[in-house]
C-alpha cells in the first residue's frame, strides 16, 4: 500500500525544506561560520528529519496498519517505531 497523496505531498515539501537547510549548513561550514551557529543549524536539520520520520510513521499506522490491509504484528510495528525514534 502506498501513502495517500496528501501524505506524499507533505513529506516531499518537508524534504525539500530539509534539503535547503542542509545546503545552508554546508554553506555555513564553507564560509567558516561560528561553531554555535553551525550546531544550531545541525540541530534544526535533525529535528526536521525526525518530524518527517514521525509523519511517515503516523501515516503508516493510520493508513497501513489500522486499515487491515497490512499483516504487521505488534512486534513489527514496535520495531518500526523504534527505528524512527
């Protein structure tokens, strides 16, 4: 089962923003930015990636597991969640 179009669109937009943040981080390093600024940007990138993972996991639970179209067990679901947390 694929994710619904609204989930795909949301995740694609988030990934594009994250891509821009990472390019900004690379630029900061190239330009010799202050350590605290680089670390702050890195934390923002990590947070954005975490939110993307949670969005996909949440959608996966809603559309893949709850819909009875999946044969995932509770243990498999737990392992999947632990991968993104």
